[in-house]
């Protein structure tokens, strides 16, 4: 009845295909999970590009807050977003005069921001740090993200920063560990600040390198109309010596696979965590592609850490709560000096050999 009434009486005429699309979006958006949404064919293509680590855009990583606002969590070094002066913590107000609240998901907002290399986009953001709205015009460029970077610090402390759990991250993480071990690493710091998550299978492969055979998570959900329960386990492929001290850094933008990774290691007493309470995403999603190239991302399961806790809307509590100084809290993690980065300093102290 509703279909017929709208089709015949709404003041604008829509095709059946357009009505089906709107009906699908409406149903999905009312399922009660902000991680469940519909992707148009164009958005699905951009989603896959983003997971590959290469796309044309501005180089800002965005997360949806609990109040359904879109906040920038990380700026890619050397990107147009960095050159334009965007900062972590900036909240999207509008994209090309379309209000941010009208986007149904991070992917749909990202779809609007990305585009052909060399074209420009107008972005309005709200900056809480200075309580002002700022309008910027940013030129899109080809963006290539490196999901792992590493270096040797003083006192033979190895440092690995993982920015996202995208394709090949486990392979890159393994290569970093091997190189640092070859260079004499005696303690390891893993930095997951501003890491919004990604692929769970890559996360488990990375845990393999730090743990013996362990159950790192139990997932419970539904698939094909039936309840599922599954143990996610590591194999006995530990690469980091069992007696090597390891610390890990989290912040408020560390989410999803980052929290699974950190929480499993914390519960199994393999790391000490430094930083602040993480984001709190204790559910996982699966994506189903539809026949026209569109897709449906569905919140499909919740996961429980080794001690049995689900961290949805709670996050991971660090062993050592350390906040960055207020005056540098909006700086890029990669741009912090050793003196400014109090979280890294504490993480290093925990793994230095006397």
C-alpha cells in the first residue's frame, strides 16, 4: 500500500529501480547498527579501492562517532589534506555544500570526497580545538597508504606503526619484525593510534607472530538464518621471542581490528598497553555484493576477547593511562617530537632492558 501510494501520488516521479533503492536504504538504516549500511555500485568500488591502499582523494581517514558525526582521525603524510591544513579531530560539516548529516555512512561520505585526480572539492569542517567552522578547497590526488612503517629507536627498541589493517598488512608487519630482529631489537613497541581497523584475517595472522597457539577471540552471530559461534585461534608460529618485552599504544581512534589485536594480547599477558581508552567497536561486519555491483555491509557478529569480554561501546582500558599534552593533541602522530610524545616515551620505558 505504501509503495503504491508513493509511486502514484508523490509530487516527483520515481522509477521502480529508484524506489527499490530508497526502500533498501531505509530498511538497512533502521536495523539499529551504525555499521550496517547499503553501498551503491560506485561506493562499493571506492570501498574496495580504499582497502587496497590506493585511491584518488585528499588523504583524510574518517570515522563515524556515536552521535553519527564524521570525524577525521588521521591525515596521511604529504597528502592534499595535510597541505590544506586539515587536522585530526576536525568534524565534517559539509562536502560540496551537501550536509555531512545527510550521508548514511563513512563510505558514502568518502565516495563524495574521492574523485578524479586534479579535480577540487569544497569541504567545511568544524574544529573543536578552536570552536570554529572552516571552509577549504582541496585538490584531489592519487593517494597511496603505507599500512606499516618501522624504525629502530635508542636502546635497541624496535618501533612498528600500523595505520590500518588493509591488504598485505600481516606480510608487511612480519617483514618489519624480521628486519628489526636482524638489527638487534631487544624490545618492541607497536603503535596502533588512529588505526580504525580493517580485515580480521590480517589481524589474526599478525597475532600469530606474537603468540603461541591460543584462542584470541570467540565470535557469536548469525549467518544464513542460523546462529554461529566460532573460535578464532593463532597457530604456533611465534616470531617475536617469547621473553622479549612488548608494549602497545592506543588512543581514542583505535577501533575494531585494532582493539581485537590489542585486547587479545592484553588478556593473554603478552603486552602492556599505554595511552587512553580506545573507541569501542566490539562487533564485526561482512559485506555481501549484489547483482548490480552494489553491496550490503551487515553487522554480522560480536566478538569476545580471551577473558570473555565484549568491548562494544566500552573500548580497551590501557594498563598505563597517558594522555598527550593538550597543546599538541591535534598534531599528527608522525609529526610529534620525542619530547612531545609522552605516550611513546612511556611505551619505550616499559620495554627497555636495564
